[in-house]
């Protein structure tokens, strides 16, 4: 191949190049391009197999594939421009070579701007680690469990089971709430053990607000305590509640705690339903506060 490349870049002046000389140069050029495409395809195939075997995100493969394709385009343009004297009679005029370079550069710049921005945003997220795999988070009013973090996208599994792919670029400027904390941050945490210095046990502390009636607060507290005892058996931790504001109703903050964020999706709706059924004595409050608001 190196001899072909040397032959391709050899400008034959004496005697003047003939039609067959140009044809041979085009054959060499085509062989080089095809060889590069085949080699890159094989390399990408191997990379994909490794990524699948290591259980990395396929978005990493997509990013590498895009970079490979851009590199091939750049290589072909440079090769054609440099070998133009052997491919085109008289070679490419300088202004044409400059025009081709400018157009190619513009196309690459426009096509890679978003990719590079997402790539940089992905590196920022990976280094700052505002969330990790398995965390229950809220991004742009979308709640879900993080199932994948690549250099381009964050994969978020919603309570419905649908998976949302959110670009890292949009996440950078968005408000992020991470409901996952280390267990030692809890007020009721056990005494820290030596191994906890190196291995911090994580827990999901999911917070939400409900509006409850002001009348008969003693009965409300009694009912809430009963409900919390019921869900302590299901979540392994007793839910917590606090009064956050008093208006025409009592606004209360509720906190569900569990080691498994999937249990939040499983029991949140039932917990809220139990609260309204016990406080209001009917499903009316539940329908108004939960279903009608689309929670």
C-alpha cells in the first residue's frame, strides 16, 4: 500500500501523463479509500464487541463511530487534494483546493458542534458525578432512576417504565435533585462503623408535598403514624412527615426512605392514596391532589 501511495503522489512530467497514467492513479486512489473503509469497519466491529462484552453504553460506540467517519472524510479530502496532480490533468487550481477545504471544514464544524458540546458536558458529569447509576433523580421535572450515563446522553427510567434519553448538554443548565444520599446523613442513622469510612451505604430519601385539612390535627397525626408503621414494613424504613406551611389547609412534607429506589415507584401512589383515604374518608382528596395534577 505504501508503494501505491508513493506512486499516487508521484507527478509524472516527462513524458507528460497519459490517459492510462491517470486511470492507474485513480485505481490506486480507489484501492486506498476502500482499504481504509474496510479497516475502519473491522475496527468498529471489534470496538462494538468489546463495549457489549464490558456492558458499556452503546452510545459510547455511536460517538466513536461518528469520530471515525469524520476522520475518514478528512483523510479522503486531504488525500485527493494532495494527489490531485496525478488524478486531474494539471492538478487542482489553488482556489479550487481552498474552496474544497473550506467547504469540508464548514461541514465538519457544523456537524461536530453539538457532538463536541455533548461530549464535554458528558465529561463534566462523569467527573463531578451529580448522580450515579441506580440513583433516583429529578431532571427538568422528570423523575426516574439513572440506568446509564454516557458521554452524550443520560438514560432515565421513568415510573411508567419508559426510558428517556436526555442529552448531557441540556442537563448541564438544568436543576437536578438527587434523592439518593449516604445512610450516615440520616438523623436516625446507626453509629458509624469502621468499614463505613470506605463503603458508604446509600439510601433513597424521596420527598414530596401534600395538602391536608386543618381540622382535627390530633386525629391526622394518629392516622399518619399508623400509615407510616404500615409502610415501614414495606420500605424497611419508616416514612417521615413535617408541617411546612399552614394556609387554608396544612401543607405537609412527606419523605419515603428505602434502600431500593424501585420501591418508591411501587408504593408512592398507594401511600398517597392511603393518606387521603384515611384523612378525608374518601378518594375525593386523592383524585384532586394526585390524579388531577398528573403525578
